[in-house]
C-alpha cells in the first residue's frame, strides 16, 4: 500500500455507525415530543377559534343549536383546519349543544396526544392550556 493512501478501517466505520445510531436514539424521542406539542398547540388554537365562531353564530341566531362542523358547516371538523397541511391529527366535535351552552372537544387520532375541550364560559380541560 502506498504511504500516501489512507482509508478507514472496518472498526472505525463501525464505531462511527454506532455513534450515529446512539445519537439518533436520543434525538428521535425529543423530536417526536416536539411534533406532538406543535400538534396539540394547533388543536388548542382551532378550539379557541371554533368557540369564537360559535359565539358569533349565537349572536346571529340567538342560539348555539343548529351549528354543525365540516363541509358546509360553520367550521372545519378536523385539525389541521387547512387539509393541504397533511393528515388530520385531531377531530373537532361539538360534544354538547343547547340554546345557551356548548362544549367543544378536540379528540386526538393518535392516543399519544391529549384530548382538549372548552365550553361557552371558557372553561378548559385539561386545566391550564
């Protein structure tokens, strides 16, 4: 072998691959947690927006009853609201609806995500979001 030529040994290559594998094993769960936080934040924003839409609906009709979600409804029935942003991560549901009350829920499609709800008085579950 020419002294000018240098190459990696198999051992050096395996060590490099092992280091990349360890770093990936550490980084991937953090990345997934970050993605889940952004999906949950998007669901909370959609619930707040939907609550505002229903408040306007009540001002216009003097009732919360009759408001529906989805195509042709007052608001989207899924998150992300813009379907061009990818697959749905949450389903938006009017869980309770009367003339003077409502409770909205963002139900996660992935069980790793959190269920969120809000009512006409602004009460939120889980508390503190």
